[in-house]
């Protein structure tokens, strides 16, 4: 029993404790990698699945919070997804549920950045696992289940087996990616709307529910994403402290 209590205590300390900040170059490096994943087309088509998981998870969470009945979530190989919930087809619950999709990736990235700024690297990774586990219960298709399980497996392996720098690099990469990636789906959304290829998009559903034009909702989504990026970057970007040897000195000193 003492050994079991000690193990639980060690696990709790590991989860709630703080970890040292990673070296500044690692934070900059993974930020550049995240940016590359967003702007490089072939990489984006794969990495976008992560954004879709967050997007549909946001719909599902707010549907539950607002009292709607969640029927399930489906994720597709073309990186699209759908969350089905039941309840009144109008009113605040439906509005907030429709609104949550595009807002979740940047706000989740900002939350991750805040945890990392406080040195909570392990907590951030395990919180991600908890979110993925909760979402897996509601997945209703094979590809969606595979996507969530694969993502969770990577996070678990890094958090359980990775060294301090590996964990820090992965955690900062995830935060940077969500913050940087949040604007691209909004741009893609408006391009599709302009071509009349997305008549039932979240923005158009919100326009129908509220009377506020769809373009205004797209602008709102983009504004939140940009604001989260600025705030998140301020939390993530390292403050490079110069050591005494780095400080320039006058000749002769």
C-alpha cells in the first residue's frame, strides 16, 4: 500500500509540478517548424487533421455545456469533420455551438501557451490526452477514431518516454502550431464562401441564426485567431537573458 501511495504521489507530483524552461533556440526552432507546417501545402494537408480535431471537439464541448444532446463526431480523410447534436434549432445554445468550431484552435493554443509559460509542460501534455480521450468516446467513424488514437499515442509516448527537451519541444510545437494554424482555415472558409462552395458553413449557419452577415462572422473568427497568436507569441517567445560573458565590454577590460 505504501508503494502504491508513493507511486500515485510521484505521478501527481510529476503532473502538477513545473519543469524548467527550454533553451530559447528550441522555442524559436519549433516555432519555425510549426510555421513551415502551416504554409507548406503537402504538410498542411496532413497537419490540418489536428486543427479539425480541435474544431470538432470545440463544437462537441460547447454543445454539451449548453445542454444539447451530442449524437457523435465524424472526422474525414479530406480533413473535414461534422459534429451532430440535438436540441432547439435556434437560441443561444445553438449559436454558441456553431461559434465554437473556429474559435477553439486559437483559444486552445493560447491556453497551451499560458500553461507552458508557467512551466507546466507535463500538465499541458496530459491535459491534451484527457481532451483526446473524451473526444474518442464520441467518435462515430473509423477514420476519426484512428486519427484521435494516433494523435493520442504520439502525445502519450512523448509525455511518458521523452526526455525533458523532447517533451518541451513537442509541447511548444503543439502550441505554436495551433496558434499559427488557426488563421488558415478561416481564410480557406472565406475563399469557399466567395465561390459559393460552402452554403452551410459555420459562418452561414450563424448568419441564419443571428441575422449578422456571414462575412462578419468570418472576420470575427479571424480577429480572434490573430489576437490569440499575438498573445500566445508573447507568452511563448523567450526572453533571452545575456550572461556576463555576452555583455560587450570596452577595450582593455
